[in-house]
């Protein structure tokens, strides 16, 4: 765990040093859990959003996009349940004065038991080699069986406490398991309390006439209140989806782990409207399809897993998270939820407007059911960054830090470098940049030795480096260096566009999904 913490600290440091992520308001000592994206970070972030958007809207004829306002009528949040039920169960340690989410403390305790089980299995696999029967070992080894029983009993108790909203039981689980504060190392816990996460402000020209409004805690409600407008103007027929990318805001008390949990963050959400009774079929479809979207990036299939919810939200009849293995464990990056018809029914009730859908095939009106896919842009960004970071030892004792970013997501697709700053090489390099920049994010770099320039591009994840030398002026060929393998090949300048496009185009990802 200590080694993983060290790696994560290096990734956070790397993100700042190379222009990916900065602490917000840093010259004023920063603002906790708020971050700014630098020149390379914003490009990576935009490429992630573009990959999601085009996978949704280009590959699905029945999905369109909108961009709804951040400020919405306050009654919307009453209808959605956020005013009354958008809370986190928090617990304080009296010695460290630190505050934690009670459910997260217990989930981490469950994860520790899982880790012990996996370590036992890994040791046995190493000891027995090819003759190892993992299934039989898990079923018969006394220590593994006992730990599985312990885990299941704790899981069942935790799930019941969450579903019953039993704060006293959550605290009792923490006490019984002797969970200690990571800072003080003590078990001196307060009671568990609920805390509403919405930011509120006022809208109006006078204090007396001001109306309380909220910064939206999710983007989904903007889709729900517009679904009939989109359906009618777009002549959409069920099943159809509405996609949106936008900012959301939550007053997270326990904001930590860099950009994993922030107070201002960005979501990519798609609400898919279906006939009642067909929602679970579509839930399974989107559960599988969204995992394929992640795996198409090639960051390692084993780094992903599903996590079915122990406690369903008040609006859901099925819910699954897609978790990714970060340096600090498997964490949620996307949620798939079957929201039933709760949201639309609530908005119809609170607005007094008829927002039912008329189904021409069934010749009847009904309130559609909804399948939601919701992914955090910032968490996705962090998962890409963490999986790509590597400190690599090279032949001859040299080292390099490289980001093995999926090429279509890389902030810079290619860098063009004159070998020396004379003899017409810079002019030729500039001409190549001018030709490529219309299709690829292209960078010109002439400072320092060619080796240092390569290392600099490796550190920001640039897939290709193009070196212009004296031979280029003779035969119009350049050296094309590939980031991951560091292989160098001599290619004609006229072939550069095709060679680079084949690797860095989003089409290569989208075709895996089509």
C-alpha cells in the first residue's frame, strides 16, 4: 500500500509539472478539492469527452445531445429528492478532528478482507504452479473459507444498515470492526450524521425578493425536464436517448485523492428512455456496452470490474458501477442505473404538466422508464493518467518517465524536431508542422538535445516524434519515432499523414464499438 501511495504521489506531481492539472487558486494557497486543467490536461480531457460524445451520438441513430443550464428552478430538486435525500453519512474522529464517510470506512474494511483472500490465492497459485485448481482452493481452504464467511456476514450487515438508513448501526459496525482513524490511529468516533451535499445561492435583484436556487448536483435532471421537447422536435421514437456533458457541484466534505472526488466536476450522462417492462433488458445492454467502451482504450481488461450496488437509490430498481483499478484500489468511474419512471413521474407531479409519451405503435400514453449511464470526466481522466504512467529503466542504465496514453486521447499527437537549429532544418520542420496541424495536434520543438526532447514528449504522452535532419533535405525522408517501443523508422514526408492518422484517429476506437 505504501508503494502504491508513493506512485500516486508521483502521478500527482507529474500532472502539475507537465501541465495537466494545477491546484485551483494556487498563488492564494489553493482552494480545497478544486482543480484547474492545464494546457495538456484540457486537451486530454477534451479528447475523452469527444470519444464519449461520438460513441453515443454517432454510433447510435437514436441518441441526440443537449446542453442544459446549471441553474434550474428550485422545485426540480424537490421533485428529484435531492433537497430531502441527497446526503452522506459522516463520522468524525475526536482525536484527529478529521471527518470521514462512514460507508467508505466500511467499504475499505471489506476491501481489506478481499485483499487477504486474493493474497492467499496468489500464494497458493505460486506454490502449486500449473497443477493449482483455484476454484477448488477457494471452496476448501479453511482460511479462505473463513474469510469469505467473515466478508459475507459483514457485507450483509452493512447492506442492511445502508438500505434501512440506520446511522446507529453504521457506527456500531465501525466500533465492532475496530476501524481506526488513518490519521490518529484511534477508535474515538462520534455519532454518524447526515450532511446535504448541494450548494445553494440566491437569485434576484433584491434581498427580499431573492429566490433560493442550487448549483446542480447532477446533469440528469436537465435531461428529464427537456425530454419531451427533444422527443417532439426531434421526432424521436422510444427507445431513444439524450446525452449531455456538463459541470455539476457537490459540497463534498470528504474530498480527497486528487481529482477523484471534487466539489466542482464534470459529468458525461446519457438517459435512455424505454417502454415500461423493457428496462432491465436495456439495463443489461448498456451495462455491457459501456464496459466495452472502456476496454476499447486498451488500458487492460483486468483493471475493470462490475460492482452491483448494496443500497439502491430511491429511484432505481437496478444499479451497477464500473470500477477501475487506481493506485488506491478499485474505484467507481461510471454508474449504470435503471431509474424506473421515478424522475418523470415526480416532475409531472410537481409541475402539474402532462409529460407522458404517446407511443404510436401501442396507441397509448405512458411515462417512460429510464436507463442512465453516468461517467465522471475527471475520474476517467485520472484512470487514464494512472494507467498510463510508467517509470521505465532503459538499456545502459538510463531511465525515462513515459505516459502510455491511448494515442487518440493524447494531448499532442506528434512533435516535429529539427536535429539542429541551422542549415534550413528548422524551416523544413516548420513546413511539416504547417501541413500536419490541420488534422493533428502538432508541436514544434527545437530546444535542447534530441534525447531530451524525446524524453519531454514521452512525459506528456506524445505518440510520435518526427526528426528532421540533413538527409531530409536530400530525399524528403524523416525519422519517425514511436513512443512506447522507441523504434525509429525512416519514412517519406508524404506518408506521415497516413501513418499517424492510422494510430491517433478516434475512428480506430469507434470502429471497435461499431
